[in-house]
């Protein structure tokens, strides 16, 4: 039974690490989008792709947060 618990803890640690990486990438994309929008010569297609990637990351972040949040019966 300890093996299952250890495995679950390791899986949770991996998820937390992935979550932090995704959050950092999300922040970086946000900063890049802001910087590109400030330039008048910004390529709209590039900005659109960055925004799409940012939304994908937001979805992944939400999924991982949901996995890490314990079910609480009210």
C-alpha cells in the first residue's frame, strides 16, 4: 500500500512541476503579446498564434489544478 502512496505522491510532484512550468510560459507569452502590441509593426498573425498558445496553456493549467484539488463534498 505504501508503493501506491509513494507513486501518487511522485505523480503529484510531477504535476506541480508541470503546473509551474506552464504558468511561467503563460506569463512569458502574456509579456510577449503586450510587447508586440506596443510596437506598431507587430505581425497580427504572430500575435494571434501566441494568444492561441496562451489559451491552450490556460486550459492545461486548469486541468492540472483540477487534478490537484481534492474533491470536497459539501
